[in-house]
C-alpha cells in the first residue's frame, strides 16, 4: 500500500478547501514528507527510500494552513516534557530547541538560530543518546527545516546580529 492509498482510499483524502502540505508516515517522531512522496510504499523499506521511517505507524496529514514553526514548537514541547532527563543531550537539548522555536514563532529569532536547531538535530540524532527518544524528537525538526526553511527564516528578526551557531549561552527553562 502507498501513502496515497492510505490517505485517499482509506482516510478519505483532504477535506474540501484544504491542500496537503506534508505528512508523516509514522507518528510525531518521524520525518515529514511532501505530497510528491505519497507514492512511497508504506513499509519500512519503502519509507526509508524517501528519507524517513515507519515509527509507530500513525500517519498524520498537515494541511497548507498550518505553520510548520508552530507545529514543531508544539511537538518539541511534548518531547521535551516526555524526556526522562537521564542523558544531557535530551535533557538540555530539547528545551533549548523549544526556546529557539518559540522565539522564531514570535518573530524574535536571531541570526544563527536555524543553524543552532540543525546543530541540535545532529547532537541529538541516532547514537548520541541513551535511547531513541531524542532522535525521534529531532527527526521531524530536521525534515521540517529541510522542506520549509523559509517559514523558519520568516521568524528571524531583521535586526538580529549574526551570532555563530551554538555560541549563545544555553538558558534552560527560561
């Protein structure tokens, strides 16, 4: 079965007036895919060919009215709350991503914030933490920036001075 069959035949497609912007094949911890990926086969190998994984198998469609920055901020807040706090990358990195996404969402992002988020995607990726929680949390973040970077760039304040990625102090919980 393809993603297209799943969404159109089994789920009834997009409601009238809405257009598919992107979708996740396997729940919140999987990467976003574009409408052109709908013909990917819905099994681990088929989804891997388009750059993500099956995860929990809970597919999600995102319509074109949704802000990807707001969606990611909400997802990262969830993952941050759900972290057990055992390993430093997850305990400190996920709240940091939330803080940066909140600033970008409010149009208060600073030059370098997107690169810092991408750095966090690398620091929290597979093999960098004790469990799969953080890698699952940052996979959708990385893919959202990959496919929808202009939405993230729109939240960078025009007067922000360039700051090298990861050079700003980390303030967790602020």
